[in-house]
């Protein structure tokens, strides 16, 4: 890496960062959210430049300059976050959705692994009802009697079953993320196996002719839970991928960078599980009709779609702005 080449390519960004830091330091007027986002972006890009310089030329004057610049930016950002009291709002409004978009293919892969497991579990129990005892944990399988498949499942404690599924899903989400350290191998297993459990249970209700009842007790909170699991699983898969393919940075540095980003993705799922838990406690076991529960589930899905669409449109707008500024 040539120092002069790096200087030539990114000098304008560093200059812009210096000017922004002066604006934040003076505090002569209100600071906009766009300025905060830009400062955050420039801080991250300059941090990556500093990491390269510390690796390639630790004693160079440019390294010293970048170190001071990044430290100033870090101090201002930290100070601004605590002064504004809006860090959570900014995180979920801007940063979390940008992370989801950035790692959407890993999140999609997590969803496909889950669906593969669900299909396998469904087909297995559909072929032989006794497989339910081999696939499901005892605390769930004990409530379901495959011998009742011809008589319906009116006596099954559906709220208990859905609560067991929720507890299991939270555990799986955390483990799927942590398992990224195993090069993502255990993450793959957990996602597929958790899908297997849901698919197996769905097959029991299918054979009993109670599919509509089953999904009415699963979907109101399950849509949000599954979204959280897929995000956490995608974070684990990304971390595992970076252990195989570190990219342009040293392996240890890339692992730390990917781990930090994955932790942020996992932290973003916490409110999803909280909301799902509230729905689980008040909506799922309520006396609402099955149709109303399906309507509620559709609303949760629509909210998630709107959140994703908002992030996509916002990202597209930013890309168009960058293209315009690069031309002029």
C-alpha cells in the first residue's frame, strides 16, 4: 500500500471530517440528523484507513494524523450521543435497518436454512406420526398425542405450546449468533434444527385437520420472532463467513470488525423479542377469534415490510445523492 495513494484518494473525506468536527465543537447552531449520520460514516471510514496505516506504516506522519482525527471524532460522537439522548432512536431509525440491508443475504440464508428444516420436519412427521417423539423436545411432544390426529387437537394446551416455542426461539437466536465463532457451522445446524421442530409440530396439526388453529396460535407473535431469529442467525453466518474470508484486512482485525457488527445486529433483535413476548402474553391466548389473530399477524408482517421498505428507500436516496455529488 502506498501512503501517497491513500492520501490522494481520501484527503477530501478527512478534510470534510475536520470541518464537521469544528461544527460540532462550536455548537453555534442546531446539529441535524444528516450531519450526525455523515459524521458517523466519515468516522467509520477514517477508522478503517487508520487500521490500514497502523498495519502498514505505524510510524508514519499520516498514521499519527489519522489517529488524532479518529480520536476527536470518537469523542464528539460519544459526547453527542449522550447530549442528545437520541442514540436509541437513531440506532433503530437509521443504523439498524442499514445493517439489515447490508447483511440481507446472510439473513435470507438464515431464513432458507430454517425453511429447509421446517420442510424436512413436516414431511418426516407426515410420513410417520411417531417421528414427533424423535424430533420434538419432551416438554413439547408430551402435550401432543399423534394418536389424536384423526380426532382433532381440541384438548391440547395451545398457549403452552406456543410459549415453549417462543422460549426455544429466543434461545436459538442467541445461540445462532454466538455459534458464528464456529465458522458458522453450528449456526447452520441450529437454524435448520429449529425449523425442523416447527415443521414437525405443524405436521401433527395438519394430520389432525387443525392447521388453521395451529397457525392462529403461532403467527401473531411468530412473525416477529422469526424475523428476529433470521437476523440473529444472519449475524452468526456473517461472522462465520468472515472467519473463512477475512477480506482486505488482517484476519484478527476483520474478525473483530465483523463481531462488532454482528453484536449490533443481535442487540437490535431485543425489542423484537420483547414485543413478541407481549403479544404472546396478551394476544395469542386471548379470546379473539382465529380470524382476528390472523389479521393481527398480517399487521405485524406489514409493519416489518414497511420498516424494510423505509430502509431500502432511504438507502437508495443516499446512493442517488452520492452519485449526483460525484458527477458534479
